[in-house]
C-alpha cells in the first residue's frame, strides 16, 4: 500500500470537511462553513488560510451593504488534489496500490 499518495493538506478533519463542503456545493461563506463544521472562528480561519496557501481554495471578499462577506470556493487544482486524496484513501481501504 502506498500511503504517500495521501495529501497532507487534507489530513486534518476540518480541512477535509471544508473541501468536502466546497466540492459538494457552490461557494460558501465563512459563517455557513463555521456552522456546518461546528468549529470556532479562529480554528476555521487558520484551516482556510492553509488551504488558500496551497491554492486549493479561492477567497472572494465583498460587502453586503456595509457588512463584509467572505465566500470560499474550491479551485480546479483543489478539486483535482482532493479527488486524488480520496482515490488514495479508497485504494488504501481496498488494499490496492
């Protein structure tokens, strides 16, 4: 079994959850992700920043009236890397190389 195909960026449950949510749907705002994953602001922000640094997610900051709104979406590279990670997990579970 080749566990080296697993992507370290997705080893954390919060990052796994973020990517799963963004790939399953369209862009999501910070508060929706926070509610969905049941994490603190700081915890979510640090994991989003790590995924953004890897260019796996893109950030779109806008204002709704005077209130800031930040939305996140998976990038093409992020979708590709996440799929490869999930494929590697499935192969690991099935005992394949």
